[in-house]
C-alpha cells in the first residue's frame, strides 16, 4: 500500500512506469547502505528520498522532455542526474542518448557506478574536476546541463557556458535565495531566463537558462528575457 501511494505521488510530478519505480527503489536501498560510510546526501533528507531527491530531480524532465543528451555537474549522490537517467533508460530506451555525470570524489563516483550497474542504467561517470572534464566537450554536444547544490549561479555559468550554444539549456536547482544569486550576476552575465517554481519545496525554483554571454560593466543585466513559469 505504501508503494502504491509513493508511486501515485511521484506520478503527480512526472509519470514513471512501475519498472522505473522498482529501479528507483534499488537506488534508495543502495543510497541507504552507502550513506553509512560515505556522505552522499544530507542525513536530514535521507528519509525524504522520494520527494526531496527523486521527485525534485524529475522536475527537470518537464523542462526538457525531448532532450536525449544530458550532462550533470558535481553529481554527488546522483541528483538530479540518476533519477532522470533511470527513468529515461527504462521508459524511453529508444531515445536514451547520452547521460554523463561529472564528480571529483572517488567514493561518490564508485557509488554512482554501482547504482548504474544495479539499475541497468548506461550512464558515463567521469571522476575528475569539472573544469578538467569539460575541456574536451564541444558547445552543443549536450542538450541539457544540470547541477544541484553545487555552486553560486555566477560560478555555474562559468562552468557551463563553454558547453552551451543556442540549442542548449541549463537547468539549475536553487533555493529561496535565488534572486540574490541572480542579482550577483548583474554586470557579469547576460542570459535568457525562465523561472520555474519548485513543486517540491516552497520558495525553491528551477532556473532554465539559455544563451549565456559573459558581460562587462558597460552592459549590465540579467537576461534579455525573464519569465516566471507557472
């Protein structure tokens, strides 16, 4: 009964099959086992796996439902990258494309690879610093760039912009202080922005960013287009 309720709640955020749900349950089991020896997520959020982590991750799919190639920066315990990849590998294998996770911590990379192996999800885990790992990636090679709880927005744009062209979207999870981070980009970056309110945590958002351009003080601004999505 509990499983049915959890699946029902998850489907309100983004529909998943029962097979996907089963693989995500395997992910939860592994996360709890590894969390005892490796700090993968905040201990306070461990019991909120399905909402704080899985559902929160799957929100990204609603922004780019047809994207095939995804790269996640600073993957940590695998959010949002692994729930997205597990869902797409299970429910849409014919359009899976490429899913790359970049993480510098060796133990976390071992965990990510174990989840991928146990859930049958063909992701690529790169154990390297983001600045080094992304040097060989051409602009537009990935359609979506994600990051959650990694760095301030200005730093994220430093990391992501070399990989972006007009067809690329960056989706960054941000908390209640996101407007301060936007203001901190003024005079540094110009980009198209859509703000999506989180359906999981009140006050949090997903920032959908396109066409970032590094700016100087002569042309300050945050976005040539800023929209608030419902």
